[in-house]
C-alpha cells in the first residue's frame, strides 16, 4: 500500500512538472514594471515593456521623484537622437531577443548618466519579477536591478 501511495505521488509530480516549466518559460516581460533602485531599494520609475517584431523594448512612463523636482527631466547627458529629449516616453531599452529563458543582445540607456550598456533580462517568480542586468563587455561587469510587475 505504501509503494502504491509513493508511486501515485511521483506520478502526480511528474504530470504537473511540464505545466510548471512551460508556465515559467512562457512568462513574458511584456507589460508594466516598477523598477526598484539597486542602491536605495525605493521605486524609481514605471516602465512599459513591449514587443515589436520579436524584439523587446522599454519606455519610461512615470518617474518617482521628490516633490518640487522636475517630474519630466531631459536627457541632457545622452548623445545622438536622445540628446535633450524628455525622459518620459523615452525608449531606453531595445534590441532584446528571447534566447532560452533570457532576453539578450539588447542595450539599455541610463538617463542619469547618458551611458548605453549591453543588457539582458530574465523573467522570474512566475512572471512577477524581472531581473534586469546592464553591463559593459561581459555580464559579470555590470549591475542588476529587480523590477516588479505592476499589472
């Protein structure tokens, strides 16, 4: 009887395992995210991530800034087409494509310093959180943030 119970439990676990894996694999970064500052631990912005022709891109929708400060500053340190553009509505993340369980090959702009970094994303916790990494050269040379899904 004990062997039958054990076999039943193992069969049930194996039957649900593919569903759990596919749910995590199918979790998409598309949607609204709140990024959490990796230094202060406080919310910094709301970001809308969309997909266009298989590429992931992100735009800034809202900044969480102290009252009395400019709520839509310009990207004064940016170069090229983003130079002096308003930060809200700025496409600051682009070119990411799905590769396994990550989105890689893209870039991310830090509007605070105007620098562009390579980037990669990974949806975790069943689509509730997003690990975002910006780096120079190799992924080990960079910094990470965890974003929380808003929708």
